[in-house]
C-alpha cells in the first residue's frame, strides 16, 4: 500500500515537471516496478511523447511516434553539428546499441535507412540464379514483395508463395510442404504488415538449417514490440527499422547479416567503409577486399544526429524495460481483440487467437461492409488506423503501443459499434 502511495506521489511530481515541458531523463526508472495494467504508470509514459492528447494514434505499424528524449537528442545534435562544423561519427555507438538490443555481434549490423533497403541488399546480394526458388508469403508488404518481384523479373528467380494459416503449426507445415530441392531461401516476415500475425520464426529457421536453406526475415515490426533475440531465432539475415516500434528517428534502419553468411552476400555498392583499401593509380589498380563487418553494406555521408537518436530510442526502451513493454502492448492488443469479438458476430477477426501467433496488432473486417469507411469515420474523430489493401486483404489494422491505453481503445470500440450498426 505504501509503495503504491509513493508511486502515485512520484507520478504526480513527474507529471507536474512534464507539464512544464521539463523532460526528466530518469523519471521512468525512478518509479517502482509496475504492472502492464497500471494505468497511472502508462499515463506517465504517454507524457514522454509529444503526441497530441486529442489524437488516438493506433497506427504505429506504419510509423512510430518518437518520445521527447529522441527528438531532443536529434534536434540538439543537428544544431551542434552546424554550430561547430562537425562531420560524421555516431555509427559505432548506434551499431553497439543495436547489437545489444538484438543480441548480435557488432560486426553483424549494417545501418540502413529503412527495411526496404535491407531487403534489397539481401535480395540482390545472394548468388541466386534462374530457377532457384525463394519461399515468401501471401501477406507481404510492398517493401518485401517488390524487391523479390524485381529479382524474379530480371533474374528468373522463382517465387513460391505460401499461405499464412491461423496457427503457427499450420504455417510451418505450409512452408515445409513448399520446400523442394530448388529452394535456396526462405524469405518471410517475422510479423506481416497485414494482420499482425507472429510467424514461428525460430521453428522456420531450425527447419531451414536442417535442409541447408538460408533464412531471411522481414523484421519491420518486432524490434521494439517484442524482445527480439536474433541469435535465439537463428536466422541468417534480418532487415528491420528503428522508425516503427523502436520509436526512433524516421529514416533509420538496420540489416543483420550473420558473420557466418557474410561472404554469401555480395556487396554491390562501393564507398567509404565498404572496402579494406583501394588504389586507382597503382598498376594494376587495387581493390583489396570487403570489410569484415556490417560496413560492407553501407557507405557515404550520413546524418550522425539520427544515429544518436537510435541510441536514445534504445535507452528509452531499456529504461521502461523491454519485458514490460512487450507485456503492455500485448495486453492492449488482447483487450482489443477480445472486445471486438464480443462486440458483434459480424466482426471477422483475422489476427489469430492463439497466444504464440499474436502480439500488438489486431486486424479485422466487418461482414458485408467496407472497413475503409470505418477508417474515414475514425479519422473524423482523430483516431488514426490503417486500412490494409495489400494482397486484397482489405481489413482494418490496429496497432497498440506503450503510449496507448484501454480508454482510447474503448473510444475506438464505440466507433466500431456505430459502424457495425449503421
Ligand atoms: C512488413 C513490412 N515490411 C517492410 C516494410 C517497409 O518498411 P520501410 O518503410 O521501413 O522500408 C513495412 C512497412 O510498413 C512492413 O510493414
């Protein structure tokens, strides 16, 4: 009881400080351990974001909103760069933070600008030839589908499209059935952009290893939502971004290439950091080799302030606690899913019900109605959702992150109720 009273007192003090716009970097860690449903604590977390109180932002799956700490860091550093005439840097710290965050070696992380860039590096870097098969799914985002379709068009690589099923076991079986002697790569989303389903990635990677098939995961969503551990998953390649669930600066991403598989991914672009030495004036001309780290795949002038923002975003997540974040975002999504199902038999729930196959995104349709209209209805009430047209799925997707709460979800549910009854 005492600790609860202390917690509320501290919350009030911090909330006061925040109202004055004084961001306290340590405010969140100073609080006692709280639960995933302790709304007072999560109210304080929301106060760390500039997000308007009027907005019910349920579209983190498209783009995350950054907390003040990230925005301040980037803004201040950009000012410092131009005040002092500073150039470069920041990449090592960002790589170190990402490697710790994802449990990889630092040498296995390349800094990119988004997921799509990472997908293209793998897609073109692997020595695939006409007739080689790549397994993908029927729930891809354009950022994963388009690079592969381009590779199919230009190199004749065969794309074998499997269906995602309602259970992890069935999805795994669908992949197993699709494997042939010509399968060279399984390239699937960890969580697709469509219905928020979590794929059984560890099992997929184990299966692939047994058959000597490489694995590449489109990791646009899980980092920052789930406690992603790439060594535990055991994939060969993973493309992610910091601008969705990690709540980092826009236009920042990463690519993981396992050290064991680095030499199977050809670098097709040269530039500062890619090579281990060059000489254009010697005879013969010299290009010594490729860097034995993630720098093999990125080069040239970058915005070092954004790299600092990545470090801050990871610090912010660690401050709150990654386990606590995962529990909270799943709790909210579960709350929404349960209440949607209860709301009406006309709700067609697309996100799987089983716990291992769902996380923080819920997607649904409404029988005999176009949910795009529900999106417009919500938009008039300042509720931001995502209509998913991809792969002709035509559903509404709701993302729940740490700045959301059950009250916001209740407001959204009211709109769904009106829509269903209209
Ligand atoms: C599953 C998935 N893959 C790839 C992408 C593309 O990400 P980016 O815009 O960072 O390239 C997205 C974006 O929403 C996505 O949801």
